[in-house]
């Protein structure tokens, strides 16, 4: 899985949490198969896809995550400073399918390469106060918040991580040390999809780097599934060439 640390809420409040992108399935060497969806097998190993409407029991996962977090934190010097009622509350662990995961990666990318607030969200700086806009989590509506400059700076700086702190971590066959295993899995899972289409022509809406990629497979923007080329519509096929734009 891929884990990304996120520390801020939309109003710059301190809200540390972690997003994980987890493959919906796993590798089994014993030849196990599923009833509803057959496993994909190659070289004696099988890939077992998860059910389309179930992956993990979220309520049980929440309690297991809380216990694992508590046990790991016992090794830290700050453990005794944490109120005991924290370990009695129900923790929030959310789990949902995200298709091919491409949309989720795009959602997480700003957390990695950007800061807690961008300049275009800051509306006004006057009389020692900063006004910025944010989108409410519960309603999705745009709202504004006005804070004293010192409080705004305090909220911003609490999301600046220490030097050398790693906010993205990779586990399992996605880890940097498992590149060979990941390549083998990609080859194994290739038989789940039809043969990749040939590289697009130069007049397609892709970059030269995409065209030069041998395994370039365009994905549907709606469902995220690999697309298959059926035909190529050139200028003049539908509209007479004399009326085409340059």
C-alpha cells in the first residue's frame, strides 16, 4: 500500500490523518481461487481479487488500528501525556473502493508537493487580520475565515514538517526494494485486460513522452478502465475538409 500523511483541515486546523491506497486483492502461492471471480494464475502463483462490494470490516479495522497505534506509541516519551480516554473512543477509519486508483493519486498529490494553503485562497490582509476562503466539509459550500495574523501564521507553521521527515511511505510489493516483484505482478495482471492498443498517432491529445512509452494504455476518465482503440477519425471524415479548422 501507499501511505500519505495529511495534517491540515480545509480551514488550516490541525487534523493529522493518513490516506492509504491499498490494492484490492493479494497474491497467493497455494493456488487458492475465489468462488465468484476466478483467480489469475501464472508461474504457480495466483492473484486473488477482493469482492467488488467488500474489502475489510471497517469497524473492526478501526479498533485494530487504534490498538496498533497505541502499542507503537508506548515506546515514545510522550505516551504518558496522552489522556487515557483517547484509547476508549471509537476512532474513525474509513474504507471505500476507488476504482483503478488514478483519481485518488491525483487527490493525494497536492498534499505531497504543496503547502497547507495556496495564495489564491487568501482574499484579504488588512488591519492585522488575514481573510481566506475554504470549503466546508459537511456542506461543501464555500466559506470565509478571518484570523489575526499571528493565529494565521501559527496554524500555517504547525503543518511545516521537520527537515527530512518522510510523509509518503510504500509497503509490500509497492516498496522501492520490491521493484522486481512489482514488475512480475504487472505482467501477471496484464492478462486481466485486453491487449494494449498501439501507440497513438502524433495528432492525438497525448504528450510525446506518452507516445514513446511502449505500454501506453489510455484510461477512461469516467470508470478508469483501459480503453481500446476502435477507429481513428481524421479531419474531413465527418466535416468536409474545406470547413475544418487549421
